[in-house]
């Protein structure tokens, strides 16, 4: 069985993909709780509705295969983001909080991993 050696261009592509996914995860950690808060408000101001529409546009514009985080980070976090987003749009308060909590715990775990790997 021949060993496959990664060329520098492939490593660069993997690093860029990792950076983009990390950015999306960090962005999601800020936007999803805010979107949940807006979704659960009984009435939205014009500014709130504008903010909600912008956040929805952000999530609708990203087109990740959720397996990407499994491959790059050994984490289901992109699938969790997708589920949290879906629950926020159609779920009840308890479901939203449950899925948001699961995502936030995984985000903290990944951030700790990233910080630790940065120290090595």
C-alpha cells in the first residue's frame, strides 16, 4: 500500500477550509442566540425585524456540507448549527434552548481544542 503525501497546495486548501469553518462556527455562536432571542420576542420592532432578516440571510447564504466539520474537526458542529437554526425558525422555546445549549457546549469544547493546539 503506497503512502500518499499531501502536497503543499492541498495542505493550504485544508488550512483555508479549516479557517472558514472556524469563522462560521464563531459567527454562529454569536448570531444563533441573538436570532433565538428575536424569534421568541412577542413583537419585533422594525430594527429587530431588519436584524432578524439579515441573520437569516447569512445562514441561508452559507452552503456547507455538514460532514466538513466531521472531517476537519471530528465534530458534528455544522450539523448542530443547522439543527439549531431550523429549531429557531420552527421550534418552541424549550427545543430552541436545548439545541442551542448542545451547540454552545460543542463550541466551547472546540475552542478549547483550538487553543490547546495553538499552544503546541
